[in-house]
C-alpha cells in the first residue's frame, strides 16, 4: 500500500530532533515530528521547483514515519523520497541537505543514503501508529 505513494524511491533519510525539541508525552512528540516534517517537505519542494511548486502544485513523493516517541528518546523521522525526474541523485541529495538545515526542530544529525528495499520495513518496525500520514504523499511532477 505505501509503495503507491512513492513507487520508485531513490533516497532514504533519517532526521533527528534537537534534544530539547518535542520532549514530553508521545502525542506531543508525534505532533512536533509531523509539523517539522511538513516544514522540511515544504522547503524541499521549494528547492526542487522554486515557486512553481505553489503555482502548479509540484511536490516530492514521500513516505514518512516517526520513531523515538518513548519518554527518554529524541524523536526522529524516517523518510523514503523519490527524486524528481529533472534532478540526478546528487543534485537531489544536496537539496535534501539544504532543506534539512532550514527546519529548527531538527538537529545536525541526519543520514541520507541510496534507497534500499528493506527500508520501508525498518521504518514501520514498531507498527502503523508511527506513520506520519499527513506527510506521506504522491509526487506531483
């Protein structure tokens, strides 16, 4: 089912929150992760298509989940992203890094790699309650 949102992922990504971001109950951490991921995707869409992403609705395909909702952990998000057709792997990689630093809730720790097909299973190893449904979306080229 999730692969219908992002049928040919090219990048896998983990973004970790700052230590003071979203501390507290699991529900508030989930909300903080959801908001930060939406901001990240907005910055990534803008980086990929400039202002035409607003005018024409262009957006990067994404599957998103959150982990670390337990009280003693920093939350972090796992994403599977599909590179837009007009960008090669490394161009998209650079835009991901630039979008990451624009979101205050995320710390410096991130990991970006080529996608592998075990990634989705890893993202959802704790079950479907970690799915960031508001941030999982199909591409609109």
